[in-house]
């Protein structure tokens, strides 16, 4: 059996089992390719080179086994492999963090945010840093900045520390623990990145098992008793201006929650940034816009 034939077999098995995607892949073939290449100890970009080769029997069995594990447990593939990729960069992951998939990563990679920055942009905050992926990508995108990654979860910060070390950025990324902006009390930043918990209560109740396997604290925007997914975002926007320098901007991801966001903040002047998922999932706020609606 060639690699491509093995991938097609695994893909059909995933389709038949009805697993859900969205943690690095969007379809059965891509997920099968990921798992097969991992079982073969090959990088994700190696498919074209190895597609027609015949993997060793042991590697074939590893691939079939991990696909069956994926189906039986409904855990995201990244938890099974211990690794996820974002913008071509590998990150260590496990059940202590959500699988990195933030659309803000696209904005970092394609330079969308650059027009809002200047040579005075020196201090960057990645709030709700999770496994530290956005902090790492920000440090890579702007070699002259210092990045602070903040999170409430000490478990998440332990994983983030692994990724900071993995990419040899200990001298440029500092990790701090705390609840929202309380983690950086008294500090001001030139850029704040934030992919917060924002899923509304109805959507949380309908999530498939793959998403239920992730820490609820990193997904649900209703942990203070609300239902619209904005429980973390309300205090964030109320407090953000005092943590921003005069020309600073806040880049915020809200996923599919734009209707709830606009209902909660009807007077807020937001700039919506283009992403592969559309122009309504990541927004940019200036300090002045936040002050005008304070």
C-alpha cells in the first residue's frame, strides 16, 4: 500500500465515522494525511515527496491505529500527536490548551496589522495566550519587539513555556499569570492581541465532542453568567485603554459572534480585518475608539 492509498483509506474511515474537523484541518483527507505523515515521522509538507512510496508495515499500522483512536475518543488530532501547526510553525499542544487556530495568526503573517504600527511599537501583549502561539508568531513577525503572553490558566502557561523555549524566544517573550488585564496591572502596550473565550451559550451547548475535549475556560464566553459570549470581552474593552499607549491598537478575534459583539457594543468604531474565514471575525480597535465609547 502506498502512502497516498493509505491516506485515502484513512480518509474514508474518518468520513464513515462522522468525526468533526476544525482543529487544524477542515476535511477528512487533510486530517488523514496529517495522521499518516505523523505515523511515518514525516513533516506535514512531505506528502508530495512520499505519496507514491510504500511505508513500512509498522508505520502503516501506527497510522491505522491512531485513526481508530481519533474516531473512538473524538479527541482532536493535535492531542493525539502532541503537535499543531499554525502559519507553518509547529507548536507543542496537549489537553491543557485549546488547539491553536486563531485567525489573528493570518494577520500577523500577511502584514495586515503592520500599517497600524510604527517604529515606536516596542511592547506587545498577547492576552489569553494559551499555548503561546500568537506570542511566538508576533515575536517572529517583529524581531525588535518584546512580547508578554498572559493567561489565567497556569496549565496553559506551562505549555506556552514549552513553545517559547522550543522556538528559542525566552529573551523576548515573558509569560505572566492573571485574570484578564489584571495580569499586567500598571503596564501599557503598543499592541494588544487577544483571542479570548467568546463562544455564546447556545453554540457551546451544540459543540461536537472534539471541541468539548478542549478546556471550557478557553472557549466559553459565558463563565460570568451571561449567554452572549461577551463576558470576558466586556471588562476587557472597559479596561483596555488604560493599558494602551496613545497610538496603540487592540486586535480582537470574535469568530462567528459579530452579531452578539455589535449588540453589546453598538457605538464602538471597529475596523474589520480580512481573513480566510471572512471579514467579520477579527477586528481592530484604536485607543481613541475605546475612549470615545467609555
